[in-house]
C-alpha cells in the first residue's frame, strides 16, 4: 500500500484534515490514533518527521484541495443554469404591520409595528444572466473577430508593377 500501518494512517489523516480538533497538532493526532497519552508528544513529533507520513499527509491534503476546487465543467454548468434563469437567489423581505394598542400606563392608543421577515426565492437578475451569457460566449469563442484565412492549394503572386 503506502508502507504505513493503520495507526500511522489515522495519525496522518487527523493531522492533515482542516476543521478537526487535531488539525496541525501532532500530540492530539497521536492520541486520536491510539498512541499512549503519556508519550503522545514525543510520538507525535517522531511521526511528523517520518518521511512516509509526510508524503501521505501531502497526498491527503492534495486530495482535499482537489475536491474543493471547482472543475471547468462545473463552472460551465453553473453559468449555464444562471444564464437560463434556473437558479434562485434567497432574499429576506421585511413586512411591517401596524396595530393600535392601548398603552397601560397612559391609557392612550399607540401604533405598534410587528415586523415579519420572510425569505423569498427570486430568479437571477437580467444583468446576472447577461454576464453569464457573456462568459459562456467568451468560453465558446463566439465573439471573436478573427477570421479563418486558411487557403488550400497553390498561392500565386503576380508582379504587375512594370
């Protein structure tokens, strides 16, 4: 496989994965991997220096970064959905409703507003759709003014300056 035992792989994964409590902490990663707590600091330090573990950690980090980076197909897919108006934006809308209530201390009528927040789904703006169309057009080279001037055959130049 990669020359690491199960505890070493567990250590390397705990050490390399962002968002976990062990990320970047060799001692906590060693404890999580099942090494003795009394020797976790020393063991963690030794494991971090191990070249096979360093290589495995780099591989784990690379896989994580590759997963997180959007592919070209995904970019085109999302631009296409925006251009077609298939996506939605969530926008909060606040509505106020006023009612008259009697103030118990003064006995007068007071206007009291109740605010309600509602989340509504809106289609993308025309400007966002146009921008998505523009980016898709540029990707597919629809707006280039370069003309293909390939000539098949023999080209002859006539000198008629005499």
